[in-house]
């Protein structure tokens, strides 16, 4: 503590030279390592002798030896160092995404009003505000202003999903060869543009009954981004999933397409879904609107009760609470009739235990009522935090 400054600096150099050898051992020749160790010994001897002049000379020699130990080793340029830093940051980010926390963009409205999906509001005669307001809308509300006009007389010839990573995109193709990309899922894009798919009975191909005249508006209005949430990918390694929490799962082996997907207004096939975990392995579920029954009792979890009681925004969006699956009764569904029982397997091989997923907006949710259980191997993790937009009313921890 009370050692003179020269002695403290000498001791730091002595330790630093040892670290240098450890870090560069694979690049240093054996004779260079021996020379550095010899200089370190000289420095240590001077420190013990309390000889300042000898220590300063030994320090000078040790520094010079280390600097010349790798005379031909190429030094990184500033550009190379920046590239290396960016690469390391990407590796760390990908590692966090794969094993710790993963961002997930909600494309549909099956979890409203708990969480928002992407919404398009089209208005005839809509005029976008000035640039500053548009920028503020995007940053705070995730809202973009769109105005697309037909360049020629054309007919819709195709609608394709072009989403990647966190960016949801739908590409609409036209008969004149033009294409437009809209920041929304296929179903929401088709609803807003009034595109109606029709299967040609002669060819069996899907065609689109929608045309635009030159100069006419294809889309004019706003697009509100779906909530960006963070998914906790660690918790389920240390605890069992809890009934009532919001969770994310992949759709491997789940029949999310077909006639039911076409019947849902804002549902589309996707690699991941976000729903509320309504049943865990061993549970038996049934629905008698507006109630969800679990093991012979009305479910009491707070998130499930908000849907049952249908108060506030829940009443406006989903006034009937939990509904049975709608549609063709000839197509079997796990929860397609009042009081129909749906049992989730508990005794099953690893990865095949079963869970049930229901959307909070059950009148517009393609979920376990239609396609059955979510297997254990599908689970990604609980939805942890709503990150953006910050003014959606959902910012914060998800419950």
C-alpha cells in the first residue's frame, strides 16, 4: 500500500510480461520465451533489492524484449479491428438469441388486446402528415404511412410471403409485371386490399378477383407494427411451463394451414405462434362459453379470467369469452362442441407431453381448439417483455 510508485509499476510490468507470454505462446518462439523469462527474473531481483536504478533499467530491457519478440507479426488496421469487434458482437448476439432471449414480432391479432398484431387502416382520401410527425409515429407507435398507386391497368396475379427475421412483408404481384411489398402478413394485406382468392375449377389454380385501373389507389393509409416481444428461452430448462402464462412455440408438426387458416381473418401459416398457455400435461379442457373449464373447474388464472370476464377492451374485441371452434362440423376439432373434452397427454416419451394454446382474442384465433395440442418439443419459452412500440400500452413485462 505504501510502496513507492516505481516499485508498483515494476511489479505490474513483471505480471504483465507473464500474461503476454500466456496470450502469445502459440506465436512466440521458444528462445524468445526464455529471453522474456530471463528479463523478468532480472526485474524481480531488482525489486527485491529495492534498487530503483536497476529496476528501471531491467524494466526498459523487458519492454524492449517483449516489443521485439514478434517483429514480423502483422498489426491490425483500425478497419480490421472494427470488423473483428462487429463479428464478435454478432456471434454474441446470435448466441443470446439461440440460447437466452429471442426477439419475436407478433404478426396477427389473435392475442389482442393483451398484445397487438400488425394492422392496416386503409382510408380513401387519407393524407399523410408532415415528415416530423411520420418519423415520430414510427419511433413511438410503430406506425408507417403508405400510399401506393397503380402505374397501369392491372390485375392481382399473386400474393406471397416475403418475411425475414423480424420484418413481416407480403409481396403482391400484378399482371403488368409490377410488384409491391407491404409490411403486413398475407391475410392482413389481402383484407386491406380486398383481394379475394378463388380456385379455378378447370385448372385447380388459385386466382385473385382484384383489379386496379391506372392511377387508382392500391393502398392509402397506415400500417401499425405488431408488438416486438422478447422470449425467455432459458426458463423452461429449469421449471415447468405454467398454465395462464403467455408463451411462444414453433409450429413443427402442427397443421396450422388448410381450411381453418383460410377461415380466420388474420391468421397465416408461420414458423412460430404466440398464445396463452391454457392447459398443461394431464389437464382435461372443455369450453362452455364464456368459460374455459380445466379439470372440471372454471380456470382461475388471471390472464384466462380476463378473457372470460370480457371487460374493457376484451369486451369490445371478444365479448363472448372463450368460444368453441367454429366452422364445418364434419372436420373433427378437439374443442368443436360445448363441453367436448380435450385431454392433454402427461405420460408420454420425452418431448411429447402435451400443452394447450388459446388466443386471448378467441373469436379470431387459430389455436388448440382447431388443431390440437402443442408438443413439449415445440416450446420456445414464455413471452417475457413487450419491447416496442413504446406507446401501445403494452410496454413492459407480459402477463
